[in-house]
C-alpha cells in the first residue's frame, strides 16, 4: 500500500518548508497587493513543480503511482475553487486590504497543511483497519455532490462561526490593528485580537470543512498516504496564487459547480463500487478532466444573462 520510504517523506517536507520560507522571507517579505500577472506567474510555478514531481514519481515508483498523484492533484485543485470563493467572501466581509490578504492566506494554508496531514493519516488508517468505511466515505461524497448540484450559493455568517465566537470569548477584539497587518496587538497592557486574526480563524475552519470533501475524494483514487499527502500539499501550496489569479474571474465559471458536483458523485461511486468494478486510474483521470473541461466550456458557451443577478451574491 505504501510507496515511499521515510527519507522521501522527510525530503518532501523539507522542500515544502524551504518553499514557504522563500515565499514569506524573500519574495513577499513586505506586504503588497498581489497583481494578476504576479499571481499567474506563481500559479505557473506551482503547477510546474507539481508536474515535475509527478514525473519523478513515475520514474522512481512507476506509471500507476504517477497517475494516482495526477488524478488526486486535479481533483484537489478543482475542488479548491470553492475555497477561493469563500476566501473572497471573508475578505470582503471584513474589508481586508489587498496587501494583507497574502499574509492571511500564507498562515492559513500553513495551518491547513498540518490539519490535512492529520486527516490523511487518519483516513488511510481507517480504510486499512475498517474496510467498510469506504462505503461511508463514498456515500458522503455522493451526498455532498448532490447537495452542491442543487445549492450553488455559498452562505457565510462569520458571527455564527463557532471558532470566531471562541476567539472573541478568549480575547477582546479591537479595530485599531486592522490596518497594520498584525494578528495580535497590545493595548493598555492587554493582548487583543485584530480582525485579521478573526479572518485567519475563518480561513482555517473553512478549509477544515472543505477537507472533509476533498480528502475522501482523493482516497477514492489512492490509499497510498504519500500519494494522497503530496497531491494535497501541492494543490494547497498553489491555492494562494490561484486565489489572486481567479478571484475576479469566478463569475465567468457559473457552470463549474455542476462539474464539481459531478466529480464528487463520480469518485464517490468509484469508491463504493471498488470491490466489484475496478475503474483504472487512467480512465478516472480522463473522466474527471472531461467533466471539468465540459463545465468550463459550457460557462463560456452559455454566459449568464446580463440582467440576471450575480449568482455569487450572498
């Protein structure tokens, strides 16, 4: 079941830490607004790194493992579009200045990597020890896909978020630190939370919720924890740049949520039927890619009417 030795795990995580250090310590040491051109450049970098890693997997561990990684990466990348929209809603709600959005996403995604690592380990162990859990995961994915199909609008009420309410109880919140990029400030000898900390908490809890969909979806493709983990990490690392590249274009992909729901239903069915019907990973990759391309093409072929209300209004 497992592919990689301990040295591969250590090497990969060192690579991730180095890239994060370069990102925050050199390229984005000073807070600034991420422009479209810069975002597209970093998006290309992260996608290229993922593909190079995929080639390395194919060389060292075989064609099948490379296909599993690529399929998992594509699924996670496509499902992250929902994360991007929620990030946009959160930043708009709290009026986060564009130059501080990268900082929030950096620390939010760093926390997401730790949480997802724990989720992946738990999910793989559950499948190995309790085989019947794959039917639960598969059923959950199908249910989520059907729900997504009929409910396109994303609702978000920060004031009702349990984690945000907990922060407010532990620390008083001040508005005076909202414009200098700090998560905590000291006023009159007391530590106080700024709105940026509330935004960070919302980003973390939102990703935790989305991980409940995306990780079982990748487990439907592979139960190799190294494949699941690395495909997840590469997709998450590129999420910040993808946000800045697509945040203003999301309204163009108004049929994409139908494609995402179809992907979830497909991988859920694949997981449930795995004991009786073996769907090769190459075919699964083609189906997922085909669904996404059709939904994107339909969005451009049949644009929303100009007099129709914005489908993403909340």
